[in-house]
C-alpha cells in the first residue's frame, strides 16, 4: 500500500485478533463448565448467590430482588465477555455474526440442560438474558474497533501529509538534458514522483 492509496483501510492487527481468539476460547470453556455442570451446588454457585444477596440487602437493595433476579443479571454479565471477545476476533465484515451465534449457543445450552442434566432446569429467560449480554458485549467490541480504526486513519493521513510536505520542501536536482531527450524519444514518462509505502500499525 502507498500513500496515494487514500481509500485503503488500515490493516488488522494479528496480535489483537490472536489474543482475542485465545481469550474467547478460554472463556468459552469456562462458560461451558459453569452451565454444563450437573448441579450448581458442585461449583458453589448457590452459596455465592446467597452471600451476594445478603450484601445487596445490607446495601439497601429491596428484598423483592431475589435469586431469580440475581440469576438474570448474572447471566447477562456472563455473556458480555463472550460477545466482546468474539466481536474482536471476527473479521470486520462479520462481527455481526456474534449477534446470531451466541444466542444460538445459549439456546443449545438450555436444550442440553433440559434433555440430559436432571439437576438443571431449562428456562427461556436464560436465553433472553444471555442474548442481551452477548449483544451488549458485541456492540462494545464494534464501538472499540470503530474508535481504533478512526485513530489509525488519522495516523495514516498525518503520515501522508508529512511525507508529501517533506517531498515538496526537498530541493530537486536539475534533470540531465541528454537523459531527458533520450526518455522523450523513447516515450518513457520521467516526471512521476514516487510514492512512499505506509507502515503497519499495531492495532
């Protein structure tokens, strides 16, 4: 890519994509472990929920906010990182796939819980809360990518301007008349100004 390629977009950072992909796989495994455990008691979720509710009640939360409401909010929070990481890992044109894939993944979890895990209860509200969390995380990733892209465009435009300004201020050597005559006879253009390549940005 050259400075003259004004319509070209900044390249994606392989480091960012690779890190987001690795973290997504790790967190996806954690979510599978939490949701596919035969019983919540085995991983201490009920005990933690009771402690969180007691703390919230002491802070002034009304007692009408019970375990079901806490579970709904927790399900939203659990899927926000999934949407965020998948939104960063997917290509720029395909980040919206997270809006479909993660709700489908949540529906698959509820189906497995209802069919094969006797101690777990399948609930449509879990799909709704998980989908909300996934969409929030995905839109957060899309917003961040847009901000980074806008920053990269400004950096590239500044680099182009500085390079063009430097070339305009640089003194030009007088052309050799004999060489110019030869090029004219051959029909070879000789007044083009070479363009300088851009540099890959880290993000």
